[in-house]
């Protein structure tokens, strides 16, 4: 009989630099208002984003300077590496394990590139074994906190007793663009922050939750909803204005389909744990999944404290939900480039 996969531990971390929403708004007005005639109309997004502050890889002054690929990726390697080490170490400590006991590490990130990947760069420093399996994943965006968790859980299920470390790291602020005089760039400036999270998974007993199922839904002909454009300066946000209405219309049936493949239905879920992509997206998710208005209270509190950190954000929500006390069955949900919806169901461990 196949043993269930358990979430043994979860750790989160953020960079040291803090940017309040008022500071971000003031800096953006200084940098864009005289060059982009639509800025004054768009500036209200800073007030309506539901964000009090966010953490950043670099101090605010860095973002007022011109940077190219080299600067951005050097910052990514330095800060993402530090967050990888911090979250992995803390998650393993919480699980009562050492890095030498890790059999596989899955790392997701869509905001920077290092080759060799972060897991290889820190293998010796952390103490990973020479036969560790490394699975670096790029391009899943905001959905990766859930879809990457699903990948890690399937790897743990396929190798009974194996310890799988899952790490999600995003430095969204490094994609800030002075040269992009567009609505999506202003929205991104008001919305995104940086952070990381790590989980330890293993088949067997114990832990804080059982991973019951995992699945994804790829919507056809939706490549333009969300993603990056890549040029000599760096990554540039692609973000369709119609994301909240699309989510409100399409998410419910997609999640129903994912759940049905595991013999579940929406009514079986006691609490949805959602990626807080923004206040409008959260309202759309509540509507799409027939939740009460403001049901996603933890999600809004994480958004206020950290902004949208892309893939790790849903794990920050999960951390707070665990602290509050998981219900019998919860479902983690995130959406991201593709356009994709990802879902993982979790059962409370008695």
C-alpha cells in the first residue's frame, strides 16, 4: 500500500529592505509622472492595491537608477541564494533533518536565472549529498507555489521514504523598469515584492498535513494573459487587464475538474488557500468559488504585509493557515502564466 505524502515543515523568509506603499507611490510619481501622461490616472492603484509594505532585494534608491541584465542577475544570484540557504536550512531544522538526508530538491523561480542553478551553488555549503536529484523549474510564475509543490509531492510519493525539499524563490522587484511607460509596469510597481519559502515533504507518518491530491488546468489560447517579455534591459511584465473577470468566469469550472479527477468536489473543501495576486483577483476567486465576500482574510493580510511575491506567496498564506489551525481538508490554489490554474488538496494530520 502506498504511503501518504506528508508536509513535514514550512519556512518563509524575505529580504531585509522594506519599501512602504507610500514610499513606492512617491518614488513612482517622481520617476514617471512627467514622462507618462497616464500615470496620474493610474496612481490610484497604489492606494487600492491593499498593500502596506513589501520587501525588496535592493534599497529603494537602487530602483531609481538604470540597470541591465548583468546588474539584475547579479542581484538575483546574491539575494536569491541567501534566501535559498535561509529557507532550506530553517525548513530542514523544523523537520529535524539535515541537508545530507535530502534526496531531491525542487526549486521554482521565474524572476531570475543562474546557471549552475541555486541548488547546485549551495549544495556544498548546505551539505547536500553528491547523489541528490535536482529539479530546477523556470516559467511557472505565480502558479509555481502550488504546481511546484505538486511536483515535489509526486516525487516524494514515487520514492517511499525519500526526503524532498521544495523551495520557491522570487525577486519580482528586480523586474522594475524605468523605461517601460505602460499600465502593466505601473501596476507591477504597485503590486510586487520579494520573498521565498521552503517545504520538506516525505511519504510516511507525522508532519503537519497530508498531501491528498495535486492537479493543473491549462486554459487554451491564453498566452497573453500573463508572462514576461525579455529584452536587453531585463524582464518586462505582460499582464492583461482582463485577468480578474477571466478568473471569475473560468476558475470555478477548472478547479471543479481538477478536484473531480481525485474523486472530490468543491463542497468537500473546508478552506481554500489562495495565492493573493491582488485585491481584484481575490474578489474574483471568492466569486468564482462561491465563497463569502472577504472569506480570504489570511490572503489579504499576507498581501498587505508583503505584496504579491509570485510563487512563494501562497506558501506564506499556508503558513498562517497552519498557525491558525488547518481544517479537515484545504485546497491550495494559484494561477499563473500559460494560463494555468493549479490546485493541491491537503488533509489535516490528527
